[in-house]
């Protein structure tokens, strides 16, 4: 673990130094083309620090808890350096958690999983060059699975996964596959715990800012309320006149996920979660670059015995990085139209290649992984 920690600190420190000293000053010098969401983080965190209410006193389009987790870097100045150090801490924490918990099952594969996850370009870029809060989200996303597989603590799984939903919605993928494996009183206890956590977290906002608070539920679940953005192939096609309504894509995605539950409910929880999130990344219309951290965090340990599959995960990271650069300059910022005929089709091709890899993973995942046999 010490080697992982040392390698992580050195690598992230170099990237932070590069960004703060050179890259950020040259590239992120115009608020109109800010490649981070730090201004939003600062506004929301200051609202909390000032004793005001999210959603009511400031427009907030995320679940509530992530904003409270963003208070520390804002309290300490809200500078790019403060955010990058804070976000990097969570990436290190996630990497160490992967090693610590999986080492109980297989020390060698745990080490390989942690190192492979950490050095994925997306993992390194998200807390540094991108400065996005998915650096925090990924820790709470993977933690329930790691705890369950290493120790069998089901109530810890229920507690952390339900909290994770109110940090960012990705943790919702952890809950239904877990619940369908429970029976009788045990099922009711887990539902009660999850419901209790959700009530505690949401009741102030439901009572004092209902319409504003429920906006983001419509955004995530129905695709309403904002423009189609991100790097999914569906967004890129829509930008070129081939538009499929978000509600249709989301409905189809839900149908596919339900089919996964029906077919694989007897299989390991890790497998079901991974299948579900692969379906999400293929079909959901509002995929952002940093979201892939969640996929990588559970796919790397599952596929770690296969060099081919780990190489393909790295390929996904590179392809989505290319797409992100094109998408921002041509669609989000609209700062250039140069060779549009080449670069936008290139972005579409990259995302089609990503989807092809994910479909391959989806098909191949029917084979059991080393980790499947350790479900408690």
C-alpha cells in the first residue's frame, strides 16, 4: 500500500504542478470556455457556509450531499490548487480502497487492480486538469461493493449506497441488484434503512424548496429541463440533426436494465452492477467524460486477469478524451468551426468505437470473473 500511495502522491503532484503553473493559465483563462465547474462549486458551497438553503437560495442541479462535500476546498480559498489537492485526495482514497479491500481476497490482483485504475488517463485527468467532483463520487460509488465483497457487511452496503445516491445519482445502480437478492424480513430491513437515509437527507429540501429540488430528478430520469450535453454518441448525432428523444433512450435503457436483473439475478452482484452500468453508458443520452470513472472503478477489478480487456479500458479513456476535446471546442464553447466536417465525424467515430467495446464487454461478461466467487 505504501508503494501505491507514494506513486499516487508523486504522479498527482506533478500533474497539479503542470496544471497550476502552465496549462490552466494558458487554456483556462476565459470564463466563457472554462473547462471546469469550479465556479458552480464555489457558489453552492458559499451558500452552505452562509447558512442559506440549496435549491431555494441558489439554483442547484445536483443532489444535495455533493455540495456539502465541496465545502472544504471552498473554505480554504476555492483556488484551482485547493480543488486539485482535494479532488486528488479522493482519487488516492479510491485507489487505496480498491487495494485494501480486494487484498483480503487476492493481494496480487488487488494490487494490479489499484495500479491499473489509478493510471487510466481519465483517473489522472479528472482531479487535476478537469477538476471535476466525480473524483469524490467514484469513492462513494465503489465503496459499498468493496466492503460487501471483502467483509460481507450488508448493512454497510445499504447505508453507503443510499448515501451515495444523494451525492450523485450513479449509486442508484447499486441498489436494485442488491435488493433483489434479499428475502423476507432482511429485505424489509434494508429497504427501511435506505428509505430512512433518504428521508433524513431530503426532507428539508422537500419541505422548503420542493419544485427546485425535484428539478434534477426530472433531469436525470426523464431527460427534461436542459439541453442535451456531454460526449455520448446520441448528443453528437443530435448536434448534427439526427435526434432521438431522450425519453425514448432512457425508457429503453430502463427496459434493458430490468432484463439484466431478470436474467442475471442469480449471478454475482458485481456482475449485475457492471452489466447495468455498461447499458447506461451505451444508452443514456447525457454522458459526461468524468462519468467513466464509475465504469472504470468496477470494470478494472472485474477484468484485471485479462490484459486485452484492461487495454480496451485504456482505449476507452483515450477515445473519450479525444471526444471531449472536440465536443468542448465545437459544440459547448463553439470557439472554432475549422474542419468541422472532419472533427465532428471523428468524435462520433470515437464514441461508436467506445460503444462497440462496451457491447463486447457486455457480451463477454457472461463468463465468470475471479471476483464473482467472493460474494458474501
